[in-house]
């Protein structure tokens, strides 16, 4: 274990920098405002995107008789289900590995080793959860972009 | 210095190399950059090897809403259309991109498309690749055909059950279907030999041992004031075959080998969003020393240039994985668009080639 929560390149025993510490504290309030603005901008972007995709879906409704459009929309849905299945598979694999590691805890010889192993397991579980959440949101973005792109191609195509 | 990078940092030398019969190849972001560099400076190249890469300017495929900034749209396109489209119909539109490429050439931002006519291309996608899906790479082939490359000059392979990787026959490399760093998988053959063997037909078999020089040079002199936007490492590498070192080869050819994301010599992994600088870089020079380029270069007197990108993640440049720029992070102004002849990275790499050719 290092003395710091993550490997950040800080050497144990390195001299503290009071100027950097006060600068970091002073800038944290401004940074919070900037983060709130970014969240607002992204939320606005996705709301606009959903509205745009909704409009495209309405325009596409007139083409549902087209077998090509129908077939491709089915393929899109099947692809989404496949990606969800893969994410589920990753979750199960990750949990299995962690459970196996949990079984090894009893082999610790010292209290510090036991604590280190428990902390490692907690961090790894948090990371697994984080990865699952990130991948799920990435899939939602993937669907948003790909559906908009696909639907715009279909609605732009001339009617037969 | 023998066949390994010694202690010294040298200045990249001049070998009066060929000004036309050069080539380029790369994996992943290196493959996307291969396409960009090949098109931007097509007068300098006679072939390219694209391993898991998409067509030129594919990050600009789709922008539906003005509310989405062009920069955000490029990133969304690169992730969800150029890398992991849900179905073939949501992969890049080759026809549209071919037209955009012709327009870019007409605007004088890249070399004349006519230079591509006789070029030879090796295009590869692993059937188990879940980083850059095969649907995307299929569009790259279609894109080049639309630009006039003869179908018989394109070697297209999608029959190997490989994950996202450059393939080697090294026992210590990852299992073939793996989709994880360092993206160097063992498939029982050296893909670099296939790439060069297709581009330059009739090559001699790879050398058993390397008698040339692997040199380390400072890339800074090729970046100048652009260094701030370039996301390129301090050092680049080049393999100079023994006969070229001895001055026994007239106009040797140059092959540029571009690594993919997380493969630069000084790539540092990010742990919970923070560069793990407390530990050693995990992959180092593996792309340069173990992918087989140097062996086939030695027996055929081909200089291999290995430019290096590095991770940068600050307010100006967002490239934590050390990828080559194919979505616009290095566009410092309107004149240096990331795909153009004046793009920061393209200009620097071509300046290295110019040095070898001088």
C-alpha cells in the first residue's frame, strides 16, 4: 500500500506546498460552479437530442411500411439487447472474481494484511460498479447518436 | 549502437530516401492517422496498412442538432459511429466521406486524390474486435475504392478471429481474441510482414537477427511552437537497416509505423482517473521492438520510423490514452485542421520523413 489513496506520483515525505494548498482550496468553489455549468450544458444537450430523435421518429412513422426500415429497426433493437447481455456477462465475471478473492482473505497472516486485502476488495467492487455505470451510460449515448444518425438517413432518403 | 536503442539521443539523420515509394501503417488510432496521413500527403506514399481503422474524417459523419457543439459531435461520432456502431447502417457513410475527401483536396488542404490510383493497401479487421467494429473497417475499404484505388490492389482480411490488436507470433503476447492493452496479440504470424509484403511485393524473408541501428531521436525539433497542442512524446525512434547505415542502398524506402492508443513508449495508465506516475509504464517499447517491423526492414533495406504520441489531459488537449488525433483535439486554429496537410501531428511526422529523404 502507498501512503496516498491512489498512485499520484507523490513521494512519501515530500515537502508540503502551502501556496498550492491554499490555491487548491480557493479554486474549489469556482470549480464547483464550473462543474454545475457543465452538467447543465450536457443535460440540455441530451434533452435537445431526445427532442430531435422524437421528431425523427414521428417522421419515420410514415415509412414503417418500408420493409428495409422495419428490418433495420429490428436489427438495432437486437444489437442493443446484445450489448446489454455483454454488460451483464462482464458484471457476472467481475463478481465471480471478487468472490473468489474474498475466499482468499482467510490466508492473511497479519492484521494489517487482512485490512489491506479488505480495502482492496472494497475498491475493486466500487470500480466494478463504476465501470458498469459508465458502460451503461455510454450505451445510452451510443443508442442516442446511432438512432439519430440512422433515422436521419432514412427520413432523408427519397420515397420510392 | 547495434539493434537496440542505446544511451544516446541522436538527431534523426538524412539517408536520401525515396520521395515517393514510402508507406505507412498503424493500429487503431494509428490506423485512423494512417488514413489521414496517407491522404494528406499521398504524393509521398505508395501504400498503406490499416489495422482496425476507419475512413478519412469519419468523426464528422453526423451532426444533427446545432445545439451540439461541433467538437462534442466529433467525439460522439468517433465513439459511437467510427468505433462501435450498433449495426452496419450506423457505421460511417463511405460515399459521403469520399465526397468530403474530394472537396478537401479541391480546397487544397490535402494532396491530389489522383495520387492514390496505383497505391497498394492492406486493410485488416479482427472478427472478434469489439473496440473498432468490423462494420467500420469494411467502410474503409469501400471508401478507398470510391476514391479510385484498384480493388485488386487492396488486400482485405476479416477472416482472423482476432480482438483489437496487431498480430504477432510472440509466445508472450496476449491470446488472439483479447481486446485489451497492450493490444499486441499472438496469432501465429507477424502481421507487420503481411503489411509490408503486400505493399512492396517480392520482399526477401525477414532477417534472423538485426544488424542495423535502432535510434532514439528528439521529436521536439519537428514540433516547434506546435508542441503545446501535439500530444507527442519527447522521443521518437527509427530503425536504420545495416545496409542503409553502410550507405550501400540508393534511395531506401521508408515505412512509418504508428502505434495505437495506450501503446506509446511512455504511456502511463490512468488509475481512477489519475496518471499512475508512481509506477513504471507497463508497455514501454514493445510496439517498436517486438512487432516484427525491424526484421523485415533489415532484410529489405527499409527504414522504419516510429513517431510517438503521449497522453495529455489538460484544459486544452484531452487525450489521456495517448492516441493519434483523428477527432480534432490538436486543431489549434482553423488553418491546422487535424486531417489536413497543416495539422500539427501530420506536419511533424512528414517533417521527419522529409529529414530521412534529404
